[in-house]
C-alpha cells in the first residue's frame, strides 16, 4: 500500500508554533534530571539540545503544514554567538515572519514566567496557535492525521487541545503550557492578563497561565485526548542525555515509539525514569 504523502494536508490555515525556552544553569551539561539543580516549578531537565534538536523536533511535528515559528528564549546565561546563529537559522527556515527573541532573565519581576508566555503568544499570527515548553518532545507517525484531528476538535467547540493522557482527561482543567493548541481568537490577552495580574481567578488557587486559560475556557472545554501511541507521542524528560534527540531524529516513528515506551511513559506527566541506550 502506498504511503500517505505529507503534502495532502490542508495548508490554507497557518499554525503559529510558539516555543518558550530557557538556558538555565546546567544546560551545557552532558546529562540532567528533574530536581538536580533546584526545586520548585523550574525543576525540569535542561540541555543545549533542546535549543537546537528540540527546536527541529517541534517544527518537524507540524511538517506538511504552513507554520510560523516563534522561539522565545529566557536568557539566564550569555548565549554563545555560534549557538545564537544556529537557533536563528532554524527559526528563519520556517519563513512566515518567524521570530527568535532572546530576552535577559529577570526573576525579580512578578509572574515572570507567565508574562513571558503571554509575550511570546502575542507574536503569533496564525489562525491556530500551538504553545510548547522548551523540554517538550513530540513525534507523530509518518502520514499521521493527528493535526487534522486537532482542527476537528477545535471546530467542535473545544478551546484547548493538550497532550494525550492514558485516562479520559476529564478532570484536567488546565491548558498545559507543555503543549496546547487553540484558535488564535480564543486568546483574549487583556482578559488573560487581568485575570493573572489583577484578580487571579477570583481568589482561587494556582492563578498561573495554565489554570487561567482553563478557567476562562469554561467547563469541559480543555481536552486531553486518550493516548494513541501508534500515531503520536508527546512528553517531557525526567532524565536526558546529550545527543539523544539527534539520534532519535534519524529513526522511523515505530522505533522511536518503542524506545520511548521502553523508557517508561506515564500518564499525563509523560516522564521517563530510565533510558536504555539508543
């Protein structure tokens, strides 16, 4: 049977792929794991690979579609010119007024992370907007129609489609910044900013962007689809070794999926607690 070509997809509507990244201390190490450098919210893995091969990975997920890439880097450490140029070349290869923004870190600012997310999202020009965090990795099968399913679900009335889960996802009320896709018209920035900065969810807990988006979307409007590992996977790493993303980029989807499942793919957290050799 002939393989379904990538170029049959509907390319009439542009997707803005918005990526919030950082280069926190440890990003040049050969490996990292959750909680190794600090505790609290910014405790995920980090690697220079996420800024290059991770960026290519996210762009490739939307292959066959007309995309704009917005890569927003929260610069904790001075970034070397060579790396800056490499990132810029990857971003600009997408065309469509794609942008690489490098902004010095300022943790003294209130709700710094949330406002960076919003600042990056405001640069989106597409009809659809997909936001991803720096350490998110995702793959879809050659010829998979999962992106078309995103459009279908959004047209059915869901406001945000998030990463898959191994349950129904009905109790998930937040639009995870790790991965969500929505229509641009859904993002009411004045209301979002007011909800976060002035009257955070009317006194409710977790007045961060994720929960604010879910709250404003309304009950039942945030979808975490059931996992379809045969079609696609979206996850973050609990432990990462430099060079892994480059190696996986050269493997067909079936082999990548098998490797990921062998590592251990867990629920909505989607993290690995072990990594066999590639």
